[in-house]
């Protein structure tokens, strides 16, 4: 039985979008440069929701990457890498949604 490989196509771009999402918050080099932190500093936005603790806002901002990765992967399921991109991006998107909900509930309970 000959097994056919999935073709490369637009759906494979979901892997690239997924990698860009991880690279957005990854610390690069000896200086631990993070593009997400740099972008937030330029826009004069806080990194955390409560001064130096709380919800990590650049992680929530990576939903900009997870949502298109899930949409592209679900639309072109027959292309190479879409299953991995859909599952990983969906899980990360779930974390981006659950994190703020937990933070909001915690603020209501502890206030």
C-alpha cells in the first residue's frame, strides 16, 4: 500500500503563523529580546495587568496569531501540517481566553 503525502498549500501557512506567534514572546539572544515587550514599550502599554504581576498581556496579544492559524488550518485541512497547527493554535487560543477570565474572576473574588 502506497501512502500519499499531503500537498503543500495555503493550509501549510498556518504552521508559519503558529511559529510567528511563538516567536512574538520568545526571548532572543543574550539580551533576552522579546518583540512583544518591545512593541508594548513603543505603544506605552503595560506588560502585566497589575503593575509587575497579573495577566501577561503580550501573551493575550498573541491571539492575533492563533486565530488566523486556526481559521486557515480548519479551512484547508487536506494540506500538510494543518492538523498540528489547528490543535496547537486552538490550545493556545483557549489559554488566551481562559487566562483573562481567571484574572477577572480573581479580581472580583479578592476585591
